[in-house]
């Protein structure tokens, strides 16, 4: 066999072995090493190339072209193997990063307790507000909302509290730095929604208005500076105090269950006459007296009363014709009583161990 033929035989064997080595590389690092071994300066291919010098010019051209073609095929194989390995790497990274959201949803609300992944849920106060809305909608009330930044007119004046009226000090007001001094407030109660309702639609009106309210208050176990109220307003002909008492009693039974009752104690609010403080049987001790109710057997929920004639006049309704009642109570307070919570601040601490219980 001529030296030229011997080189071609060796070339073919070297190419088969080299192709196998490149294809067997299992990682990009393997491939880099294999490429060095089959195409580098100490590779069989390089040794074959060195043997070309012993051939005559014509044979060197012919065999040299074969060696170059083999080198190009091996380089192409190395490049395609790199593409394969990179694609496989991307696929396995994607697989590792995948979030299976369906599984968390299947685990249910108590999963977090068992250390399993969990889905989110509504905050206890939101759950309570939704339930209150359901109860009042079931009694034929609509649901209304009003802005949290209110003008002095809606928060105080239209509610029968002219400027400098001493009753304004019942609420520790946060004023906004907008317009005239003390002309815009963060609403101190949801009662301004009463005014907006009466201004925007003619009676008869049966509506509740839940929402956030603000007071300049240092938070403690029973008070928050930002909390929630639910306002109720009824305006119709021939409405009496018994309608107010009956509505509150039906609501109390629906929210707390039978055995919890309501009572109204004489009180004062500028926008209702007569006015009452609204209490419910302490649901913790069923009225026999305990720590939650300070041994009273009753828990104070909020205020209520018959809409004052001056309020009707402020919104242009004839106080000789229209009658109505209003009430307002704390939603956070209701949630607290029902779950037996000792410190209302737990509702805003955002401690997941607390929030996950509801
Ligand atoms: N707005 C009163 C408060 O926040 C509660 C109330 C509402 C009283 C409606 C009477 C009628 O203290």
C-alpha cells in the first residue's frame, strides 16, 4: 500500500473514532475536552496532517483535501453537539424553575399549618365586611361607598355640626394639607356617606356603607388609628324607633347566631335625635359576665338613632315628610368579638401565623 493510501485508511479510522468521541460528550465541559483531543495540536488528525509532507505535490493536494474535509465534518459535528447540549441545559433549567400552581390550590386553606405551600385568602376584616354586606343585602339594603378624603361639609357640617361645634371633638380628626386650613379631612366615620346617599338619590333609601375611617389615635389593645365601620341608613315615610331596634336585632342574630341580642342605650350624636349607644350580648360568656365584656355581659358596638331633622334640611329633604334611622359600628370590633381576639392590633401586624387561622 502506498503511503498516500495508508494515510487515507488511518484518516477514516481517526474520523470514526473522533465522531464517536464528540457524540459521547455528556456536558459542555466534556465536549470542550473531546474537541481538544480530536482536533487539537496533539490529535491523531494533526499527526496525519504531518505525514502529508512525505508525499509528492500531486498526492499531497489530493490527500490534503481529504484531511481538510474530514476536519470540517468534525468541526460541524462538534458545533451541532454543542447546540444539543445547550438546548438540553435550557430545558432542564426551565423544568427546575417551573411553579406548579395547581397543586397549591388543591391543598386547601389549612395547608400552611402542616408546612405545605398555601394559597392566599381574604383578610379577616374583609371576610367580616363581606358577610355583613350579605346579611344586609338579604334584608333588602343596597351597598354604597364614599371617599376616604372628605370635605368638612360631609364629615361634620351637613351632619349638624357647624364650624367650632363642640361635638366635633368627639372625633380626633386628621386634617389634610389641601385647600383652606381644616377644610379636607380623612373621614372620622362613615356617616358622611349618609349625606352623599341622600344627595344623590331620592328616598326611599335602604343602604349600608362599609369603609375605612381614620382618627388621630394612639393604637392600643382596643383602638386603631385606621379602622373600619359599617354605616346604615334608612329614609322613608313613617319610619320609627322600633324599625331601628328591629333591624339591629335581626342583624345581630344573623351575624352572631341566636342567643345574642341587642340593646339601645340613650346617648348623644349631633346627627340623630334621639340617639343611642348600641350594645350586643357578650358572645363569649352569653351575657353572664367575663373578661372580654369587663363583667358587663354586654359589648358596645357603635351608635344609632333617628335621622335629625337638621340633617334632612341640609340635603334638601322635607323633615315634615321624611323619617329615617341611621347606625354605625366598627367592623374590626365585630371581627374581634367573634373570634375572641384580645388585642385589635393583631389585625394590622401582618403576622401570617395569626392571619392564616381565618
Ligand atoms: N358616626 C358615629 C361614630 O362614628 C356612629 C353613628 C352612626 C351614630 C350613625 C349614630 C348614627 O361614632
